[in-house]
C-alpha cells in the first residue's frame, strides 16, 4: 500500500505542476512518475516486490485520468467521452514514460531479488 501511495504522490505532484504550467502531462510529470515508480520498487518489502513491476501501468492510468480531470481538455463532448479520449491520448503519447517507469521498477525488482537470493 505504501509503494502505491509513494508512486501516486510523486505522480500527482508532477501532474499538478505540469497541468498548472501548461496543457497536459509533460516533463515534470515524466520525471516524477519514473522516480516515484523506482523509489516504490526500491523501498517496498521483499514479499511485495513483484507488485511494483505491475504497478506503473495502473498508476499511470489513474494519474492520466486525474491530469485530464484537473486540466483543461480540448476534447468536446460528454465528461466520460473527454476522460476516455484523454486517457487514450495520454497512453499513446506517454508510452515512453510508461515504459521507462516499468523498466526502472523491473530492473530494481530483479536486482533486489537477485541480492536477496544470494544472501543467506
């Protein structure tokens, strides 16, 4: 639970800064999201390490919806249509950020798993 909270807090902080200074999720969000995902993988209990590899895509979707909700959307239509289109747009344009966060969490998780396997 703490790992998810950590990743979400970092992501929300980056999203708030990006949305307040312009349109959409940009560089500050990307850095905060990758950093939050990496820290979550680094600090989580050993028994929960696998969850940190699956967590970045799920938290990214939540953060993209939050960013679309607090930002000003250029999409016309109902609220649900706006949210769906903003989420699809964020997933497409933010794929490199999503891959980087998932990759960082995976590398840290594998490193921690190998280290704990070597220790008696």
